[in-house]
C-alpha cells in the first residue's frame, strides 16, 4: 500500500514543480512585457518632445524669414517714388 502511495505522490510532486516553474516563467514573461511596454512609452514620449521641439524651431525659423522679408519689403516701399507721392498728396498744408 505504501509503495502505491509513493508511486502516486512522485508524479504529483513533479507535476507541482512543473506548475510552479511554469507559473514562475509566466510571471517573468509578464514582468518583461510590462517593462518593455514602459520603455516603449517612455521612448514615445521622448520622441514626441523632440518632435515638438523641432517643429517649434522650424516655426521660429520661418517666422524670422517672414519678418526679414517684411522688413525688406517695407524698406523698399518707403524708398519708392509712389510712396513719396502718396505722402505728399495726403499731407494737408498747415494754415497759420
């Protein structure tokens, strides 16, 4: 009788060890997946910040270029003959 009980207990103990090992591997796998997901999210956030910074730099560059063109165009207009005539035509002589 004790021989048959030992014969039954041995596979059950081995099965318990296999289940414990499988559970441990599953926990390790889940931990690895969670860490990988966290790393991916952190990388995505860093890339988003970098992208926003690059977009802001591009906008600043474009704004500077537009401002320089506007300044140049304003200077050209101020120096033009048509602007001079317009100012002379719209100036009302002061009467004393």
